[in-house]
C-alpha cells in the first residue's frame, strides 16, 4: 500500500519503533516550521494548558485511547510496562468539570497486557478491552464499569486463545457493547466479534470473515437503534478488499458486502455513524505512491453502501482518521506522503451529502507530521491533532469556516500518538504519549467551552410621532427597537393596528445589544381618538406590544 510512518513508541516486550518512512528514507532533522493558517477562523477552545500528566514519574506508558460519555465524563486508557514480561492496562477518569483521578489497573497483575481499547456509551457505561499475552498464546480480555461506579469489573476472556491476536476495537451504545478483533486461526487471520447486552455477559466469539484468507483491521459502529456495522479488509487472493457486515437490532449479521473494488489493494477501513443511523465508511486505496482516500455512505434504513469516491488527490496516503457528527457532517484527516521526506497532514469534510471539498494542508511540505486524529463536535466544529518533531499540535475549524492557528499541546519534548474525543457540549480532550525512556508518560488536555446561554430578546421599544393627524393624510412614526440579549435577533417585524389603521414594516436582524430604528407610514381612515398598537415579533427574540394614542381630525 502506501508509504507508512510510525512514531517512536515502545511496543510489546520493550522493542522500540522510531519515525521511519521506508528503509530507503532516513529521518531528516529540521526546524518544525508551520504555514500560517486563516486567522479569521473562530478556533474552538482555547486549550487548557499545560497538559495533565496521568501516569506516575518514571513510567513506561504508551498506546493511549480516550472516550467520553454524553455528560462529559472522560476516560483515558493506556498500557504501562513494568518489566519485559509484565505490562498492565490502566484507566484514569475525570467527572464533568472535574480533574482526573489516580489511574486504576483493570488488567490482571503479573502478565503482559497490551493494545488497549475503550468504549463509552451515552449513559456512561464504560468497556475496556485489550490483548493478554502469556508468552505463548494471546487472548482478548475485557473489563467494564457501570455508570456512577469507580471501579471496573474483574477481567474476563472474550476470545479463544491464539498464536496472535490483533488490537481490539470497541463500539458501545446504551443497550449493547460490541468488541471486534482479528485472530490467527488455522494459518489465517479471521475477524471475530463478541457482543453483550448492557450489564450482561459477552456472547461466544463469532467469525465474521471467511477464514480461507487473511482479514484484518476490523472497525465497528452501532447506530442509535442498535444496528451494528462492522468493516475490515480481506485478501481475496489478488487484492485487499474492504468488506462489511451489518446486524439489525435483535437480528443476525447479513452476508458480507464488498465496499471497495478489485484491481488495487484497499485497507485501513474507518466507520462513523450519525444520529439518524446513516453510516460512513472510509479507507485507503491504491499502490504505494499513488493511493487515495475513498469514502462510501449508506443512508439510514438502507441495506447497501453507495460507490466509493475519492476524497484525496492521487499520491501516497496513510494513517486515516474519520469522525462523523450526530448531526453536523463528516471530517477526515490523513497523512499525505510527499516523497522523499515530507509527510503532510491533510483534512477534508462536508456538512451534507454533496461532494467533499479539496483537501486542506494543515502542515507544510518539507516536514514530517504523522498520527492524525480528528473529531467533530455536535455543532460541526472540527478538531485535528497530530504528532511531529515539535510535539503534539492541533488546529480547529468551524463547520463552515477554515482552520485557525496551530496550537502546541505537548511540553516541547518528544511526543506522539495523539487521540481525540469530544463531548456533547463540544469540549475536546486529547491524550498522547510524551517523553522517552526512562520516563514515557501519558498526557491529557482539553479545550474550554463557552457555556454562556446566548439568547436574543426584544427589549425597549421607543416610539416617536405626531399626537394629532387628519383623516386620509399620511402619518409617519419612528420606532426604535432594542435587542437587549446577547445573540442576534432574527426575523424581526413590526405591525401597527388600530381603528381604521393597518400598517407593517420589515425590520430584519438586530445585532446583540444593539437597536434599529424603522419608519412606518399609514393614512388614518376614521376620525376620533385612535389607540394604536405597535406590535413587534421575531423569529428568536420574543415580542412586545406598545400602545400609543393619536387624535384624528376630519
């Protein structure tokens, strides 16, 4: 497939991986300079920095993942190595508006556990899964925590034992949890899943892929109604093909559907689901140096995905990240391999069903940036984080705007593997690995959110005009309308009524804390004392009625 880069992290048994392209390309040291981005954008945040260190001093921690509940409760999971043969999975959590507590060990002591994954349902139920290696065989284990609890359940095995198990992936909603993984069975990698009802037991593992060829990198999403979609890539004897299977609530998985076409390798599937149940799939397709990012969608209630479409320009691509908002569209980020030594973070997104716009470069050519992670807030605000020689950096754009200035999140030393999550208020939390041996810590930082209630309100209404008029003669009044709220008042209109009088004027928008004066003209049709009603209405700021008398002569 495409050229890959990986951050310097410590893996199973303490082996070290470093920033690499391929064996042909070497790391090039350079100042990490950044192109200026659109300063007119309204970035989300600001980030609350410096970051919080979640692990004790002199830890050897890596592979963080982060998840957030609907109420803002945030949990970060990671692997901490204590010796070449002992590694544990730990979780730290933070209540809404609070601070992270001390880490809790969720895996068994005295064994080697790695590749943690975490899922949090909207009600706060938390599930953690990982791979336990006893030196000969691997097995997927899981622990869970009910809403409001502090501690997790004891670990339970949810897979069979195998010579190799790839990292698990978790999807969770209020009613069900699903864990998926790829396991080495009879000489081939097979995608398997196990699910459970809330607070129940996991089912026996179920094979999802046909076991005659390798299938890897499974991903899963669960729609609000419980419909489960799982995707992976599978070698068909010639190419890697993206496949998916879907299970309706209470039903069985349908046969596998191919999402990508034959003729080139496709891999690294990513899935997202919106609040209506529409599912988006994205993947990498093409040979090294000329691959693309492709996306296919399936509307809510439909059985099949549409055809995959290119989102990136042709060229080497890797490390894909996808985020789908419940109501505000999709966003992607990936690495474009600009050979020989440049690795650029790119992003694209859309708020409807139309075509994706051209990708935006978040980092300049000539640098190496890797490991992008993207999230989309409920209002459509998109945040991307990535790693490079200068550490962890982030940029944000509004739903209809462009990316704002880049923010450095880490402390300035070596940092890698950022992961993002966003809560229902739009607060983003990032977790990453920072430092080098003997102190590799897990760090976390979050954006602030403006919780001010923004509301428009029709306030004072001032009226100036004559107290006397003649029947049939034109009369002009000036009406000054004040918006006393802190948001724009939209759709403001004025109507004047009274005995023999009817008039109207369109006011339009009134800025927060501002006023607008309009003129309204009418011809009284009846003599005598007339009580006029000046009635103001609006689309979002309420209304008001003011009385004014005028004497009309013959």
